[in-house]
């Protein structure tokens, strides 16, 4: 199966990166290489692009796509949370721009055997990095009912989380839940029929929650943002595309804190905490896809782009 992924908010991201021909840029979620291709296209002879992805199939596909750019491009199979050590090994201290596109790629969703989608019956997997042993099956069959409830409630923002967790716990008493199709039927049975008719597919939120937990997506994002801003060169930019409110809240809060890290009480006449601003938030409100893009790519509907610029010094 060919690795296909339509890059969301592509023009807006490239515009906000303000690419310098001799700059160093990092794509922390390489995917099919859409954003990377456009960045590499604007680099001169001394420019450099580092692409990182934990999915071996993404690295392979992007490698083919980015072949024309030769040594300007370096691809590394790793999790973006290890970006600092990846760059250190390459002798790079600062980047002029960093991009993260946090969506699951269309390839991952459409490749049935990866187990990301509720549309296909496949083994419960959902690992973005197949070298990882922990999978969706370990969550569905190994977590307690209470832990399942917490994951589905917090990461799926699912109103029927309690009932879904209860149904999963009951079903697996007979035998392990092995496929996405089995999980689908269990979720369906846990949601009242009149509610299943509205608000999209009944399994959407639960599958999202299990995927996030399986890949530690929110933990990884939260623990990486401050470091990414540290890694930017003066006036370098960090562009992040999110696809659900949990990610967007984390990005928004981290950007705000780095813009204004002062911890002094509001009534203090001057700052005494010594915390200095790291830069400024470029996007007061997130940049959203155009009507045209949403028409052409339904998966772009929930995308939001936020941009942070490192201070001059």
C-alpha cells in the first residue's frame, strides 16, 4: 500500500515558517513528507532539513519523495520527543524552524492492518512505532475497568465512557477482545441507540482515546514543547498543527507560558521572579483550514495551526 497523506494547512504552515534559504529546519512528524517537500524546495545549497518520524513506513515513503534534494535532507527514525539528541548527534545546536503535524496520517488510518480505524476489522494494534511492544490490545484487555473509564473519558472526551468501560470489562471475561470489529460492536452496544444516530461514528472518541494512550501522545507533546522553543534560533518559529482540543489546549498553554512566564502576583508593581519571556505567540487565535481545503480534505476540518516565534536574543 502506498503511503498517502494530504498535508493539512500546508500553505499556511510554509508561510508562517518564513523559510530562509540557508536555514536549518526540522519536521518532527515527517509522515509522507508533504511539509518537508515544500520546506526543502525553498532551501538553498547550504540549507538543511531534518525529518523525524517513529513510523518506519513513513521514513521509507518520505525518503523516496525527498530523494531529489540529496544531502540537504536527513531522515531519522525516532520519536520527536528525542529531537534534542537527534540534532546533537548531527552537530546541530539551533533550528530556524520546527514543524509538528500531530494528526494520524491518512496512510495509517487507511491501512487496515495497523488497527487505527474503526472502519476496518483488524487486529487491535494502533502502534505508531511498530518496534514498540505495547499495543491497543494491552489497553483493551489489560487495563482495569476504572483505568479504561479514565482513558476514554479524559482522552476521548466521551460522555458514555463509564458504560463503554463496563461493557469492555464484561465482554473480555468470556475471551480476549482481539479485533477492532469486536471492539466496535461492544462500543455500539454501550451507547443508547438514539445517541448513535448523531455526532458521527459511535467508536470515534473511544478509538481516539485508546490510540492516544497507546502512543503516549499527550505526555510526549507536553514534555517536548518548552525544549523545542529552547532549540529555536533567534526569531526561529515553531509551527504546530493539532487535530483535537486536548492537543490544542496543551500547545496554547505552553505558548502562553513561554511568552509570559512571570509568576509574580498581578498586584506587584515590577517583576521580581526573574522569569524572562522566550518570545511571542504569533497566532492569537489558531489558523484554521479554508472552506476550500475542508471541502477537498474532510480530515482537515478539526485542524488548528498555532505559531510561536523565539525572541531576537
